[in-house]
């Protein structure tokens, strides 16, 4: 039996770095468009690392337009050892530091981290390793305390089998991949894509909070519609920014929706669906959708408010011109009357 640990952290970066496109072959059946429709992953840099006295490999990868991945891979003599959790934490900390040096933005607060334990070169079915089920569940949850039997059973139930001799077990903090041939890369890339989607939803959710606050502030400080004279550039600026915030947010949300639908409908779709449910991606999607709806309502109110302001201003100007015309007409009448009286 061979084992390895792959831990990675994904975060935003100031400027995405490109390298060669990663081509991930797969032995499992997949739609013909699988490789061409998956968001491309770029390999930026590879190097050897040493963490806690263990040698490993560091890979820095990127996704357009602004996401960076730090990934460390290490071989394991005994992956079912409970001290692996401490090693995993050290690797994650190391990945955080790498991303910060590579220009990562807000890495400590706005990033996603994940670990995958890969088992290969074994005989028989993966269920044979369930004799270590308490350790497996603890590793998946990064939990050192003994777990209840029901919690262990629940954790191991989030699994998917393709062939008799392989299995993937998915949880929030990590996953186990059992594959006799050691074909881990396509599945790990799918885990990275799911974490990427989750991070993008979190970022958009946070940005929408800020945008809603900004748009609300624009409306609050916009010129009062009761005023007759106000600067036109102020109202134009407020309405323009409201439109840009609304349209930009809708575009980002639709882009996320399109990317999720790029996964095919065979093994990888089933696995991605399992991962998404475990990551509660749909809950984040609903949160973003609700805030987009709120932004739409604010935009409607702003548009109505600004339109009323312009209509009122135009109406007031129209009345002033009308009164001016009346005054001019009455002035002419008075002058004509005076002229007529003098002529008499």
C-alpha cells in the first residue's frame, strides 16, 4: 500500500500569474467536452519543500482572473496515524505563507483550505480500510478527539464508488481517495474547482454587503428631491454608480452559474454534486441571490427617486418659464394700456 497527503489553500491575488496549462488525463469515463470546458488551471511554479522534517513538493497554480493555489504533496508511511493532523496543519500554515509571499489578498480571512489523503497499490476493495474508520473520520474532520460511532458512520456515508476497487469519501475539511492505480490528479483538481467556486461565492457575498451599503449611502446622501436647484453631476454620479454596481454583481453571479454547469453528467458530475452538497455551495448561492434581489430593490428605489428628482426639477423649471411668460405678457399689456391712455 502507498499513501500520500495533498493539502492546498486557494486565495485571491493582486495579479494572477500564468504558467503552462495543466493537462489532467483521466481513466474514468467523462463527456468529450470535459477537458475543454473545465476552467483551465495554470502551473506557475514547482519546487521541493521540507516541513516538519519531511520532504514534499510544492506546486503554485492559478485560475483566471485572480485566484492562486498553493499545493503541497507528501508521501506517507502510515496515513492512518493520528499525528498526521498536526502535519496537515503545518502544511496548511506553510501554504498560507506561500500565498502571502506570492501576492495573496486577505489570505487569513478569505481563503479556502483542503486536504486529500490518497491510498493506492492495495489488493481488494477499499472497505478493508474501514478497520481504521475512527481515524479516517477524524482526519476528514481535522478532529483529534474520539468521535461518536454515529458521527463516524455519517462521515463515511458521504462516499462515491465507480469501480469495485475504488472509492472517494468527502467531508468539509478533507477527503479520502482510494484508487489502486493512484490516479488522484483529476479528482484533486475537481476538489480544487469546488473550493474555488465556494471561495468565489464567499467573495461575492462579502462584496455584495459592501455594495449594498455603498448604494444605500448614495441614496441617503443624494440631493433631496424637494430642492429646486442641485448639481446635475451629483445625481448623475449616484445613478451611474448604482447601475454599475447592479450590473457588475449580476454579471459575476451569472459567470459563477455558468462555470458550475460546465461539469458533465457522468461520474464527475456525481462527484462534483456530492462535493458541492458537503461544501453547502447551494446555501452560499441562495445567500448571494437574496442579496442580488435586495440590490435590485435598492436600484429600483434609487431609479425612482432620481427620476422623480429630475421630473420635479423639469416641472419646476417649466412652471418658472410659464410664470416668466405670464409676467412678460402682463407687462406688455400694461405698457400698451399706458401708451393708449397717454394717446388720449
